[in-house]
């Protein structure tokens, strides 16, 4: 068999395989017709949860959607995402304290979490907001700074077309159950474990 | 024991626990002192790989870093991330064809992949670029559109402080081995499986 013939056969087999993939994908797409606000949770211990949230906000804004961000547990460093996204109209609310192990003051942290959550509730009842990122919200629930039922109620009662993204490790089971899409980001390896420090503009 | 006393004890225990967490975190941070360009791979079958890549680009640009994006396998829809990020100076190269099961033409796809890869090689040899996103690159290797060794060589020889992010399912083992940080995004559940269609500004 000539090499040309082999190449042509390979191209044909590729085409047939891809045709099958296309048919399977098309069939799935045809079945998925519901449009609704999706509750997405990005959890797990790997790198990429917060950046996925902000990437989704960047995408939404690029399509003319109205987006808002509430950052729970935020360090005192400047936020690169905020610098870009506020320029294009994204509304930001940032919790007043930093990482909770830096503050070590339960009462102060609880008040700060509540205040940030009130901003979140306002967004979750505003049907002009297309997408809301609740960055690092999971910790507020696991540290009992926020009442789980209050969080669930606001999520359930939000405008039906509003997308919400929640990020953070160890998301409470009740929020996972309510979510439409859950991704668990697993750390296969991390440069930090190999002695590489967190670098501005990449890790934060 | 009075309720006030209980609350005070709870706050003290919280403070002690958080102090321990802080010490452990501080010790880890003290050990991690290397600064280098990190090769990050976001792989797995869950939602959030591409958005994590774009979120990282948004963050970098917000800190004044110079960023570039090469999109392999890109559909023919408008790209929201591009609309925002080109405004703030991010350089984009987009592969000419769409999803490969839409084109079903191996030769055409290979040429398009090669052309996009040449743009990537230029970026990977330019030390004025702080961070490069190679979105959906993994498929180019698994479909044998690109030569693995050529990809590995360019990644290894890039400027030492340049960060690179590779996204896509089923990343080749040799790229995972070369990477500093690997996150696997696992789909715990996905709205699409529940009949929810891919929505503009959220899923694409």
C-alpha cells in the first residue's frame, strides 16, 4: 500500500470517527434546551477555583452581561482582577478583614462576614445582575460565620436567570446539593510544595 | 457556666486554633522562597479549566503584567474574554478552525494547529511576555496535530520567569511531568447533563 493511500485512509478514518463524535455531541446538545441561572460551585484543594470564577466574570462582561463580585476572606494585597474588572463595570464588595488566621478574632470576623453577606443578599435579589461571584464563601459557612439556612434561602430565591458562582474549599454538602454544576479542583501537584513562593500576578 | 463564659471560651478556642493554622501557614511560606515562571496545567473533565486560565490572565494584567493568549480549538462564536482582555492590552492568537468534530478535515486542522503553534513559539521565546495562556492545547497533542517533542522543547526553553498555563482534557503525561502545578478539574455534576443548554456569557 502506498504512503499516499495510507494517509488518505488515515484521513478517512479520522473523518468517520469525528463524525461519530459530532453526532453524539449534537444529540446531547439537542436534548439540553433549558435556559436558567446556573449555580456553579468550584471547590476542592487545587489551584484554579477563584481564577475560574473571575474568568467566568470576564467572559460574562465581554458579552455585555452585568456582573458583581463579593470577596469573602480577602488579604490586604491589591487585587489584580478587581483593577481590570472595575474598569469594565463590575461591582465589587470586599470583606473588611483578611485571612481569618491572620485576624484571629471570631467576633470581628463574624461581623465582617455578615456585612459582606448583606451585600451579597442585595445582589441576589436584584434581577438586573446577570452573574454574581461569591468568592471564598464556603469558609464563611464552615467557620459558622454565616448561617447556612440564610445562605441557602438567598440562593434559592434569587432571580431565576441569575448565574451564581461560589468558590472555596470544603463546600457544605447542602450547597453542593443545591448547585447545578459542581467542579472539584484536585491538586495533582503544586509548585508551592516544591519551594516556589506565591507570586504577584500569578498566585494572587 | 453562663452563656457569656461559654462564648468567651469559644472565642478563645477559636483564637488558639487559628494561631496554630497561622503558624503552620507561616512556616510553609517561609520555606517557599523560589521565584520562577510556573508551568500550570488545568486538566480534567469538569467546568472551569479555560475560565481559570482567563481568570489568571485577568489577574496578571491587573498587576501590570504583559499577557498573551493562544486559543487552540475555538468555535466560531464571539469570545467574551477576548472582548474584555484585548481592551487592556492582551495579545490574542486564535486558531482558524472551530471544534475539530465540526470540521472533520485532518489536514486542514493540522495546518491550523501548526500555524497557531508558531504564534505560541514566538511568545514562548519572548521574555517581555510575563504570562502565556495556551488554551485547549492538550487536544492538539492528543490528536497528533502537533509534535509532542516540539511542544516540550518550547516549554522547557522559554524565559525562566515566564508563566505558562495549558488547559484542556486528557493532558499528555510528559507535559504533566514537566509542569510545576497541575490541577485536575473533576465534574461532580454538570447542569448540561440535567438538560440545561450552554448559555452565552456563562458557558461560552
